[in-house]
C-alpha cells in the first residue's frame, strides 16, 4: 500500500464529504465510512464516495448473532468495500460466519477495544485486566476465526504484529504531534503506528477539521 492513510469521513453532508475527498485524494490512500455516514446516506452515499476512485473502508462494527451478521455482510457485497469491521466480542462463530459471507476481495477485521476506552472503562463493563491483555485475547480469537486482522490502538499494534506476522492491522485514534486528542484516550502518532506494524492509519479530525485539510494531509504523509 503506497499510502496507508484512510480519511475518516464521518460527516452528515454528502456533498461536503465528496468535495473533501476529491480535494484530498492525491494525499490519502482510502476513505473510512462509519456509522454516522452510513446511517445518513446508506448504499447511495457509499457509491457516491466510491466514485472518487479510492478504496472504501466500511467501519460498521457489525455485532449480532452469527446469522444476522452474515446476512448483513452479504447485503454489502454490491458496495465492494476493501475493508469491513466486526466486533471481536461477538465471538468466534460470529467472526467465522462474517468472514465466510464477505466478498472475495474484502478484508474482514475485528474491533478489539475502542480507542475511546481505557482500563477504568473496561472494569466498569466487567472485564478485568489491562487494555493490552484484552486486546491480545481478542486478537488471538480473531486469528483463530480466520479473519484478516484486527483494529487496535497504536499502543498495542506492535505486540500484536509480533505474534501475527501476516495480520492486517487497522489503527485509529491517531494524532500528529501537537494535535488535540479530543475524545481519544490511547493515542500515538501516525509515524509510530506505522513503524510498529500498522497496515492502515485511520485519521479524521486532524485532517478534516484542519484550517487547510490538504496541508494537514500532506504534512502527515511527509512523516511516513
């Protein structure tokens, strides 16, 4: 992958989103469309962004019984996404069915632990141990289920990469040096994540909310 940066395009206005992608497409490697975008614009919106000519990452974080997730995966074949997410906490059977139902060229990756959570949040949901331990447990489960890789923070990707050499690792919650971390809790720089084995770097607000998004994207690209 020549440019691992995927722009997180979680915006309510489709035309504004298309304009931003067109402006940035020479400086990013793909576009991540999450729940906010998908719920607002559906299949039509995905097709419109795909016309810009970049790979599409559908960050839907599917999490339900295996049969339902498999059906949802089949329903997005027509969108030809490069990457789709499911929640690792849905269990091995759910992940196996998701991968079996995915289109041939779609990578299915499992979300381990949201980068907006820390160990105190984990404990409140009944999970003991460190964030690192939880990510490693779910990474093992995703690998056993035959998925292509996982989503994890930059703080864990190095360790996961050492034990899953051919895994595909998506790292969100990245912040260039000097950027506000916002609602993220476990952040690293794009360069650090890439050095530690990240396959895809998901970056949103540091680019999309910058005074000059093109300059911000170029600055990040230059560090890689």
